[in-house]
């Protein structure tokens, strides 16, 4: 067996890839090493495993290293259900909140019909952040860069000088991007 990665966040009890190891507030993810991958499974630079003493420690640099954070996002958070918020945060139609979930900016909104929506907080035109306020109420979410406006269902509803985009321009394919999966359990909204 070899150490594959660390989850440096509060303990979550369960299984990850069929293995559960809980050490304090750190998960050690272990996998069986194949002979051709032995070099990839060697002990990482973030662990001090002194078996003579015996002492097991995690180096402090693992808490601040950008590479560790990126690996956690890719190997854990990109594969897990992440909490977005509770439906009770959006009291009225057209209420929205913005936050980062798994390191990505999102918009959590309530549409006219009461449906809850989650979008990436990024304009499909040039990728600018659409909403900079942490929360608010409004029928439209407007990108300040070129003025494209979206309703709280994520549909592109207005843009300046639409005719200048040409005859092949199709506004129906330019809605706000949604996470691959969004679901709700007893009012708690999650994305994956």
C-alpha cells in the first residue's frame, strides 16, 4: 500500500475509494500500489512517518501548499457532493446568493416559479464574473463587461445590439452554465 493523498479538512466519516482511515482531523487516502506505479505511491513530502519512535506527523506545509489544495479539488471535491446552501436562504422569488463551492464561484438563486437554481458565476460570453454582490434580489443577473443579462433561471434574456452578432447567433445556447448535478434533500442543496 502507498499514500495517495491527504484530505486536510475536518473529519468526515465514511469510505473513500473503499478505504476508511481517520487520523485526528486528517484523512489519509491509501491505495494498493501496482509494480509499475510504485514510484507514484511513495511516501509524499508532507508526511513524517518515523516508525522507530514511533511518530506520525503531517508537515505544516501541507496546510498551505497550493499543490495539495489543487489535488484535493481534483481527487476529492470534484468527485463529491458539496453543500451549496439551504432553500430557506432564498425567501422570495429572484433572491440570490453568491459563494464559492469547491473553489468555484457559484450563484444560488430562486426563480419566479419557486425553483432553486445553481449556476457558475461566469458569463458564457467572455467568462467575466456576473454577480459581485454576496446576496441580493433582482429579476436579472447582468454581466458588467458587455451587459448580457440572464434571468434567475439562467436564460440569456437581453444583450445590447443583438443584431451585430450576426444571423447565426443563437442566444438559446448561451445560458449560464450549471454544475453537472444539483440535488436537494430536505431543503439542503448540494452540487457535484
